[in-house]
C-alpha cells in the first residue's frame, strides 16, 4: 500500500469512527451535530483555546513518536506509560532540587529524564534478548514498578507537598515556558495565544519528529532497525545484530516517552502527583502512534487531533452533560477502524499460508 492510499485509509477510518461515534452519542440521548460543534469550538473559536489544545498535544506527540519508533522496528512498547512516569519523576525531582541557571536547568532535567527513559525502555529489550521474555510482558510489569516507585519518591522527605498530595513545584529556572512577556501584549490575539503556557516543547516535538524520520529513512542504522522489525531472521542472516538493535529500539522509544513526561512537567504541569492509578499518558501515546500509522511526522497531526478530541470531550461534558467516556469510545472506534486493514491483511496471509500447506 503506497503512502497516498495509507493517508486515504486513515482519513476514511477517522470518518467512519466519528460516524459510528455519532450513533453512540444519539443512543446516549444527545445531539451529535451539537456535540461535534462544541468540540471544534473548544479548539478553534479563540486563540487561547487553539494554543491550549496545541500545548496539551505536546506530550501526546512526543510519546507517540516514541511508540511509533518502536512499532516501526518491530518492538511492541507497551511500557510507554511507565517510561512517561519515570521521565516526569526525574524532571520534577531535579527541577526542584537542582540549583542551576535558567536555560541550563531545563536542558539538564530533560537530558536526565531521557537517560532514565533509555535505561527503562532498554531494560525490556535487554531482558528479551537475554532471556527471551517478550517485551509486552516486561513493559507491563515495568509500568507498575514505575508507578509505585514514583509514589515512593514523591512522598519522600521535603519533596512531598502533603496538602496537594503531589511533589513540590519545580523551580522557575527549570521551566521551559517561552515568550512569557507576550501575555501582557496590547494585541488581544497575541495576549490570548501566549496565555496558554506556550513552551519550548512545541519546537522540540517538531525537531524530534524530523530526527526520528531521518533516522528511520535516511540512515544505515534506521535501515537495520526496520529490517529487524520486518523480518528478524532475514536481518540476522544478513549480518545484522538483532538483539543489539532490539535493545537500541526499545531504549530510543523509552527515551522519547520519558522526554514527553519531562516536557509535560517542565512545560505546564510543574509537579508530579501521588498516583493511585495510571493516568494513561503512555497509553494515549500508543493511540496517537496507531492513528499516525507509526509515522513520526504523522504523529504531530495525530497528537493534535487527539488533543482536540480530549479537550472537546471535557468541554462537552461541562456544557451538555455528555459523559466523557463517549470520547474514549470514539477514540477507540477510530483506532479500531485504522487497525482493521492491517488485521485483514494478517488474516489473509494466514489463510493463504494454510491453503498453501494443504
């Protein structure tokens, strides 16, 4: 399937998902036209709404790029959630305790989060290469370890804010917010737009998307990584070190997912909460990667679309009383319809294989 057909298929899948979602909204007793109208207005009716949707999309996009990288190389990184948590924790911890100048401080925090994410993701790849344990199992377990480890660190000593049930806020020097002076601009459009915590993460997500695209499509290492994903046995026969590339793939994916968590903390959250359940940030990144058909550049558009759905869902819940779960149903339907061509392709190959063996 060429790229144009893939794009058409994605658009068609989104359309069908929204159409079936309309049926769900109608069955629930609400007007689907009004529902989607409010959802779009939540992003496009005012500059600050658009900016807020853009800012909220940053962690989805960067995390989606990370998951897409793993998927492209044949690794099933189900541990994006845990890697996101670890990245958030490291950024919040060093954002609070380190004493560094502004500019240098957030760079150090992001680099430390990236290293932690690489170790966390690479560990799953190493366990598979060493002991043959599938990365789906190890990453799921590592998600829970990350959750409880985060709670342990957040509640430790002076880092814990008992009233907020979260970590202390990061220092101002660790923030990656930019153009803060424009919040008081005399121009109403500029003032509104930059009131939404515009931060360096917007620039970073574009840089990372193009870097990953370049890695996968323009370098020898990217060719090796994709070859391992397409056919590990053939790649090994061709002299490619499959285990080494698996560890690298999971490590790079973990790095990006951890950076997504760090950007969220340093860009607008400012803190890490004590969690009783997983927030779903990594799982949202997986949905973005699937929606983008595992394409790094496509993750930018998929992440923004995902942010429109989520923010619109909260707004519709406030104005119309529509349960937020309907948004999750719509997202699930879109991902389902996107996955169906691949599912049909896999099933048809299995049928042909069985028929050929007879």
